[in-house]
C-alpha cells in the first residue's frame, strides 16, 4: 500500500523507513536537499526530515540562548541539592526535546506519519480556536479578566467557555512564571518583561475580539496541559518510562502514551462520579471556601478525623496537607534551610481549590492528593475520613476493572 497522510502505519520499504529514522539523529537538514535521490526524496522521508530539522533547530537555538543568557540569568542555586536553577531548566528542556526526537524516530520506524504532540486529553481539532460569538461588552470583559494572573480560574469556573478556558491556562502559567521569577531571580527586570508581554497579549486579544477578528493565534495555548492533564501525566509518565525500557529490551513492540493517558483519565472520571454519589453530606460548620486557606482550614480538623460521608472529605484532606506544607516551609525557613518565599507556590492550589470547591469538590490537586493518599495509608485508620475516601476510590477502581 502506498504512503498516505493517514496516521496509520503504511507499507514502506525498509530503506525508506531507515532513512526517515536516521533523519532524527544524522543528516536531518541535509536530507531535505537530496531531492534527486529516490530513497531520500520520498514524501515519508521528507516529512520526518522536516520534523527532525525543526526539533534540532529548537535544540540548537535553546543551547545558544542557555550559554549566552540563561546560564547567568538563572544562576540561583537551589537549596539542599545545591544545583543552579539554569541547569535544572536546561535538563528539563533537553529531556523534552530528546523525547520528541525518540518519539519521531519511533513513528518513522513504525511507518507512521509524524504528528505534533498534543499535551491535552482532548480529541477535538485544536489547530484553531472554536468559540461562540461574544454577546456584549460584559462577555468581552469577562474573557479579558480570565487572562489575569491568579483570578483566571475563577472566571473560567463561573463563566465556562473556550476563551475563558484559554485565559485560565494563560493565567495559571503566567502566575507560575511570576512566582518562579520572584523567588529565584530576585529582580524586577524579567518580571517587568513578562508582565509587558502579558499585557500586550491581553490587549491584542481584546482588540481582535472586539472587532470580531480571528484569535486562532491562541490555538497553541489549547495544546498546553491543564490541571487534569498534569494529574494524569504524573501517574502515566512512570508507567510510560517502564514501557520504553521494555521496548528497548524487546519485551514490547507497541507503546502509546496518549492511550494510557486516556485510560487513566477515564478511571479518574469514573472515580469522581462514584465518589460524588457516595459522599453526599454537604453540611459544614464553616464556609467550604476556607478549606483551601492554609492554617485557617485547621478549624476543619474535626471533619478530617470524622467517619461521616462528607462531600468535602477529599478537599479537606488536601487543604490540611497544604497547611502542613506551609508550616513546614516556615519551620525550615526559620532554620535557614529554605527561603520563606517558597510559600508563594501555595497560591496556585489555594486559587484552584477555592475556585472549584463548589462545583468540583473531588478535584485531585497534584502533590496535595498524593501526600494525602500516602498519609491515609500510614495512618492505620486513625484518619477515618480520608481512609473512607481511599477505600471508596479503591472500590470504584475494582468495579471499573471488572467492567472493562
């Protein structure tokens, strides 16, 4: 069968597949110049050579940027491990780009078309921004506010739409970037530059929406992982790395990262649905909004140890874990092991938790959920509220396995 644009594997000669594969490691740009050689000019080879050239170009550009700017700009040494922040950033980016190269090589070996990696769990076409026409200035203002750091998630939860969801992602990532810059760089220059570009983005989007023009330039934001994707990836990545090892030693022939992600995501959705049907007691002495306010939420400790089927059992568990982490940072800061400013990272789960506590009380917040789960395992039944949540989650997983 001849090569086509289908994502399915096609029947290609071993020579063509090998040429496409080696483009990711050798001669990546040079293969594009070999138009007269039938083994190199094949559409399948050229497609993968283009993908390899883009990835290598990004790698080369980032390496130059690191050596000329980032190495000095991010010279802050992380506490305890005593490693420069610049080296951590470079290692993460390098790992990601190498993963793209190996992924492309794997697709070439399988005879499959190269596809840009979609980091979301959505199966919709995210190459353009598909949104309903804004109704009035109030809609436009709400959309613009969703781009603001810290408060974007509140707008997205209250007025859900494609544009507010995009705004919430920009808000979340910009907040994280601001915190990183404030804690580790301790300078205003980069903060001001980041703020300047964010303002330009918000103003540009507002002008285009007001004039009813396309905002498809925001489509790339849709490809960034949201809170659910981050939660799923934290569970899938260790399993996927194990699968890669099995492929290397010949114990496996097929691996699928996104397939594993969708399976885990479906199980999480089923778990949340079943938990919402089981934990129905919504009574609280205090407002549920204090659940994610560190230290103040310790007033809810009675629910933390309570055996009742509280609708907020999981949220209280995570909120109190957040309080313990904040206290721990202050204790370590007092003894000069850590900087007090690290507590700013707590703003992310605080805003997310408060914004979603009413509609999504069973939302699993990464790190807080894992710590709470670990505590529930080692508490030997003392923390009965979290224990009952864990046991119910286990029951749901067992049922889902039987159904599948």
